[in-house]
């Protein structure tokens, strides 16, 4: 099970990321774009994810993933149950969500800086 601290650890080292508290949700943003959000009770985390791939991700693990609320269906967004995820599983989802929010050049530079490159 992951906690808000695990999400922070995965997100705050990413370039241009800022943490904000908005309506009791902890949100991780690049500029004005939110790419991850933790619910006040820390049971779910929403994150940026391509709309056209949501159904297949949910079908791959319905215990872990769920659709966002109806008002968020128009966005590139999906939810995961924090109790179903390990810290090791979390990091790739956060990085992929962040890549959807940053300029391509920033994302490519970050990936190239990782051991082994992109």
C-alpha cells in the first residue's frame, strides 16, 4: 500500500513539479497542469493517463484502477486504489503522468539523465 509520502517521493524530484493543496486534495502540478492528485483520505490517486487507453488499463487490473468521476471523464485522467499499489509500482505511473504535463524537451532531457538513458 502506498501513502501520500510515497507519491511525494515519486513526484517531487521531477523537474518543474510543484505540490499544492487544493480543496483538501494534494495535487502535483507542472505550471497549471495537474498530473497527479491524492484524495484527502489517501485512498485514491488520480493521474494523467490517455483517455483512449483507460478501458484497457482498467480491464488489465480492475482491483487497482477505476474510472474518474463523471465530471472528469473528458480529461486524460484515471484513478488507482492506493491500497492496491506498492511504491515500486507507483513510480512509472507518476513519471508517465508527469511526461504528459511537461514540454517534450524537458521530459526527454530527464529521461536521458537517468542511468541507462532513455
